[in-house]
């Protein structure tokens, strides 16, 4: 019987980016793809400006190039959608991936602007 990987270990092995690093990349206009691991209403509700809303690994593979620098995120540190998308991209051969663990909630808590239908 194969046991499931420890979610904390899986998360710990991912390359990450901090709020400050991500903010600086956006302000400088760095060439990278910022991907919220949701599409549809969740993406339209609230996302970090400049993001793409991609809700599946299959959709990501159609849109993202292997040489793209990619930052994935979802709603919060505990949200697994970005973790799953990160792993799917990694397994497909993408190498320049990082995860913004804090997600939409962390971005907003840092006082940074969001876009979307439910942003006040």
C-alpha cells in the first residue's frame, strides 16, 4: 500500500515567492506569467492585477510556454489549487515555476490592490 504524501512536505518542496518579491516584479513590469489557479467566477470575483485565470492543468498547458517564468497562486496558504497546478506543470516539464503561498488573502492583507467584481 502506498501512502499519500504529507501535504506539508509537498508544499515545503515547492519554490516560492514572497509578497514583497511579487509586488516588486509587478511594479518593474518583469516578463512573467502570474496565474491564479481558478477561472470562472472565482477569478472574476477577486484576483491580483495582471493575472491569468487558469482552472486546470490542461488549460495551463495550452496557454503557458515551457520557457515562461510562472508564478501560481490561489486564495490562501492552505488552498491546494495552486499546489496541484504547480505539481502538474512541474510534471509536464516546466522548470521556472514558483508559488505565491499567501494568495489573494495575503495580497489583500498586505494592503495591495485586487481586481474583480467583488473588490471594493
